[in-house]
C-alpha cells in the first residue's frame, strides 16, 4: 500500500519549500502527496456588527451592505484558497510529482486530525503567512500542530536544499528509539550520512545507548557516526547543525533528562526557531 503525505500550504513564502520537500519525500520514499489548504472559520465571513447606534432605517441598509460584503469576502477567500492549491499543484507537476488537492473549512487542528487517519506523515512550513513580517518567530499554528499531530511531522525550513547529511538526536527515550527505527526503515534515509548525537554526560549507559542506536542503523545498511555533546540541547544541536553542516534534523517528539522539553512547550519553538534545516519529529 502506497504511503501518503499531507502537505499543508497557506500561500506564504514557505509554501514553495513545503512543495519542494514534498517532492523530495515523494521521490525518495514513494509517497503519494495530498496538498491541503484549510480555511479557518474566521475566513468564511460573518464579521462584527458595525452598525452601532445608527437609526433603524439606515441601520438596516448598512446591515444589508455588510452582509453582501461578507458574502463577497467569503467567495474571495475560497477563490484564493483554490489558487494557492493550484500553484502548489503546479510546483509539484514541474518536479514530476503527481498530487491531489483538497480545500477544507474549519479548524486547522481538526482538519489535521481527520487527515491523519489516512496519512503516514504531515508536512508543514516552519512559519506561515506572516513570515516576512516576523522572521524571528514561528508560525502561530505550528505549536498547535506539533502538540496535536500523532504521525511523523516534517517541518520544512524556509528554502529547500538537497538533503545528504542527517543529524539524529538521541537520548534513549521511547520516542528517540522510535526515531532511530524510523530512520533505519524509511527509504528517505537510505544512502545518506547519519550522525547519532546525544547531549549530556558521556556515561557508560549513554555510550551503550548510542552504540545500540548505531547498531540498529548499521543493520539497516546505514553507516552512522556517534557523538556526545556538552551544553544545552537546543544550543548544542543548533550549533552543530550549522557548523558541521547538516541538512536535516530528526528527533523523537519528546524525551527525558535534558532533552525532555525540546518538543514540549516553549523550548520546542526555540529549537525550531534556531535550527535552519528541516526537522522531522517522530512520536
């Protein structure tokens, strides 16, 4: 059965990167691609009552005009959503990747939860439509998606670049072990360079854990490196990504010890803000 990725597009500058990463995932992993744009409830029209304490006759006329404006705005929002999906479809067509598109109404998280029932991965941009105005901040919906998604979540960076070297953060937790298993069995990572890294004291237990993770990867035909870093996880990993450099970071969604809060709460956003490469979170 063909695996499927849901790629969320919103018309931001990150939408092209989402499409480029979707093409990479589809080509390497044999995934089917489904593009999804979600129209929030507020985008469907029905604004605030602006008539105030206006006389009855004039108020009725104003309410009628406002109603017509709401209807027009709702039509324009739908038209824009379809245009966003058409553009995204064209980008994938140019990359030689077939896709299907769907326009959904309602809450983004509800839409993602419904889509996950038939999907194997969710792909989203790191920031949304306000990216150019808030370059040091993440998308307002990203934290909600990170918390709610149960499938592997691929967070695209601002621009795509070929992925050749992968950093796998490991702390021995259940989700970190699942991340190792995911990398070992996924065709996405076949033939790529992989380094397994943990942050903290290099105890015998930590070294055994790294060795076990490396053995799982080696058994799958990969040739992993191992490394133990000092410092705070988000700082140490972010610095390593840039200096090595790496093209992609894979982590468990949550962990324990010093990595516990990386993808729970505000620290997760700080990590994604600092890291300029795409990140895959495995639950």
